[in-house]
């Protein structure tokens, strides 16, 4: 009878010391309210909920807060060298340079950001608010060659290398640009073409950051060469070269070519 009471008391009350010693230390420090699995000689089974004393919980919370603060200080210390790296303040003296100044004068020809000349014909393509008809720079063979190089890099992906507006980007689904060989663009002033390269137009983005001013004019010169190549006449050929063209044999008529396998 006494043995039965003892067994009932142990089941209703706390666990025997033999089982309590088998509960791992980490299980004793578990989050309050978590169901633990204690090992007995028979099998795993859910034990009763273990709750930490209030004093222990407060100590753990303070320890966690202290750990977070320590980690934050360590992380901040890793960036300290980059944040407070040696540097000169404005107008501070320096013994490194002969003139004793840390602030160096700009190199010759440097233009401060946002202060580019936006009033000259060369920088805007306009004169008295209207687009200029001609290129305001001397156009040489080197200018056209440079323009062809820049055109093939920045313009050909959309306009293709002939300027017809069937570039690879268009073949992939981008809205096609107009052909440079239309009557409207052949008559467009050079300043307007320069302005479109500078500021963009409709779907076309601006290329002011990628293409310098002189290279924009070089591209305009090459566009004029492309337009002339498709709409030139014999009168446009210099006299020294015209005789060579007249002496050359006539090109074959390909308006009605013979299909392979057909009998002429």
C-alpha cells in the first residue's frame, strides 16, 4: 500500500532524481513554455513544461542584451578605419606639395560639372534659338572616320550601319527609329541631329554622358555621308573621279534575275 502511494505521488508530482539528472543542461535552460523530451529507460515521451525562475529569465535577458551591444560595437569597429581614414579638410595645409596646399588647382581644360558652355553653337547646335544648318566644325576625312567609329558603337544597334533603322535591338522588339534616308531627315538641319544625340527624342535616350561634344558632331558628319551615299548623283562626284566612273563597265541588270535552274 505504501509502495502504491509512493508511485502515485511520483507520477503526479515532480520527476525522480534519477530521471531529473538525465535531463540535459540545455533542456533546463529552454525557453519557458517549450515541451521537452526526456529520456527514460523505456522510450522518448513528452514531459511536463519546464519553466525557468523569474530571476533566471531576467539574467538571460540581460545577457542577451549585453551580447547584442557587444556585437554592434564589434561591427562598428570594423568600419572605423574606412570611416575615419586620413584625409585633408578644405584649405588645410600640406607639407607634401611644394606650395604647401592640400587643395590642388584643376588641370588645364577642366570643366566643372554643370558649368559646360550651354550657349555656344558648338555646345548646343543652335544660334539665336534656331538649329544651325551646317556643322560648326571643320569636317575632314579624320572627322568622318571618327564619326563612323562612334556611330557603329552607339547608333548602329538601333539604326543599323546603313542608317535605315533596322538594327539588332529593333529586331529584338524595340520600337524602330526613322530611317536617316527619308526626305524629312535628309533636309533636317545638322543642329537638330546634334540636339537629338545630346538630349534624346521619344524612345531614344540621350547620349550626352557617353559621347563628347566633338564626337557628336563627328557622328552628324558621318550621317550626312550615309545620306549622300544613298542619294548622290554623278554631278556630286569630283571631276577627277568622274572620268573613272564613266569609264567603268555598266553594272548588270538585276531587276529580273534568273532563278536557279531556269533556262535563260
